[in-house]
C-alpha cells in the first residue's frame, strides 16, 4: 500500500513540535495521543501517527492487539474503514506506529453531518444501534469484551451506511483485564501528570469505554463541544426510553451537562500541561514527539 521507505523518510524528516514536515501534510484531526493527516502524494489515505513506543517489541504487540480489536469489531457486525497498521524504526532507535486508513471525505464524518441537518435524531438512533452490536457481542462472548469510543466524530457515513473508524486505541478486556499497554498512553502525558493519571484516572478512563450507558452519555455530552446542544434534551429522552426498555438506568440532562463540564476541564488541563512540557523539552534541546493542536474547542 504505502512503501516502507517512504514512511521512514517521512518520519526521519518530521518536526512534530512545530508540526513541520519535508512533505506537504494536511492535518485531519488531533487526538489525545495521535495526529491524523493526509499527504497529497498518497491521496485517498489518512495517516495516524502514534510515537509512544520504546521498542520494536512493544509496537509489534500493539499492532497485534490492533488487528485483534478490528477483527472483534467486525465479528460483532460493525463496518470499519479499511486500515493497515505498520511501524518504522528511527535511527535513534524509537519505534513509531503508523495506521494507514482509507480516507473519507471530511464532509462524510458525522460531526460534519450533524450540521447539515436540523433533526439529528435518526443519525443518533443509528449510532446507538451500531453500539448495541458491541454490547450484544460482549454478552455473548464470555471473557472477551470490546470497548468503544462512540463519539460523533468517530463515525463516517460511507455508501449511506455508518462506518466506525477510530480503532487506533484497541480496547479489549479479557477476563476483566485491559489488554492495552497503558504505559504507551501515559508517555504522551507530561511526567508530573503521569503519576496522577496512573493512580487516579487511567482505570476509570479505560473502563468507561466498556459501559454502554457511559458511552452514550459521552456521545450526547460531546454535542456541547460540537455546537449542537440544542439537540441534547431530545436525545436524552430517546436514550432514556431506549435504556428503559432494556433495564438500564435512564439519563438526565443534568447528568450529561455535569459530565461534559468535568470532561472538558480535564482535557483542557491535559492539553495545557502538554504545551508546558513541550516548551521545557524544546528549550532543553530535546526532541518533542507530539503534534499538539493550537487550542482545543470545547
Ligand atoms: N479515515 C479518515 N478519513 C477522514 N478523516 C479522518 C479519518 N480518520 C480520522 N479522521 C479525522 O481525524 C479525526 C480524529 O481521528 P480519530 O481516528 O477519531 O482519532 P482520535 O483517536 O484522535 O480521536 C476524526 O474525527 C476525523 O475528523
Ligand atoms: Mg476520535
């Protein structure tokens, strides 16, 4: 698909701290640890770069889990965009993961689509039905569970069907044990935050992706950020009816709002701490590995 020597040349000539590259790049999105961009030379692909690996062995383990996660999601009946995970080994010994994914037109990503329609009830119901496949799978497969980040910006409408594409964080639990190497994520955080995250939040952050109700709270709460809060009261009602029929506790608007406020402040604190860390890393003359957004819209 993408020549390995191209990726290596790309990586060796990248300056993530300034967002500069030898090649022309167009950033499609920023995540908590990854950046997603396109390169005109390879039109039609979205590149997701995750630079958090210490060794080749570690990145290989991650790729194995990524492939397993995608296969579980497909087994659950979800449609995914075609992806291929690979890595490059830099001269300085670092291993960097690249997930090369089929690119969709940005106008097909659901956080854009919700601005093209006044009524977004149907798209919301369609997402809930996709998510339900995950929970059916988890019920039917004792011991193996998949987690999912159901946010509106992780779905694309391709050939008029919903496709899930945010698979770069492979969330799998086997007999209750998270399979993902949490260290990989912690490395993206500034050292002072790592300890706090590890002790207090990490388990909670990961666990919530395995809880149907919380995934839906997160999906709805995110509409504040996506500037469609007008739709929230109705969606809270729909989700509550839906959960009510399945013996799951209903939601309230206040719960969703409270969740959003605390989530937004945690992530903006996280981003600011990363910027400070980038500042001190670069003035110390060391390489800073991550692309950071100028500001995060919350
Ligand atoms: N295959 C793709 N085609 C087009 N845009 C994409 C693609 N993958 C990601 N993006 C854009 O980048 C954003 C972040 O990507 P995502 O896979 O959700 O990673 P993250 O873990 O950072 O949320 C998406 O919301 C979307 O706008
Ligand atoms: Mg995402």
